[in-house]
């Protein structure tokens, strides 16, 4: 019986780490789950355990800063407030 419990625990743990965790993290920062999995893989290769923890939030911040700067530099006369309003209207922020 302990072997079956250990096997069930292992299977449930694998399902959670492969399917649920990327989906939950992706919905929190609005990334596709596959993107989250790739980011975590790259983060682990670059910075180990700390990279795995911080790569998804850092990527989300970088994405939002890039979009903000893009709006500031491409929209004619877009003030910081206008750029933020455009981002909010598009539900990016």
C-alpha cells in the first residue's frame, strides 16, 4: 500500500508541475503557459533556482516597460499619462 501511495503522490505532483503551475503563473502575468515553461527553463539554465523564481515576474515587467516606452516613442505627443491610459484601455496594465 505505501508503494501505491507514493506512486499516486508522484503522479499528482507531476501533473501539477507540468500543467497547473504554468497555467496559474501565466494567467497571473498574462503569458501563455508555454511561454512560462520556456521562461522557467531559460531562467534555470541562466541563474539556477533563483532564476526559476524571478524570471516570470522580470519578463512581465520588461514586457510592460517595453510597451510603455514603445507608446511613448511612437505615438505623436503621447505624454506619460496618455501612454498609461492607452495601456489600461487595451487592458495591458
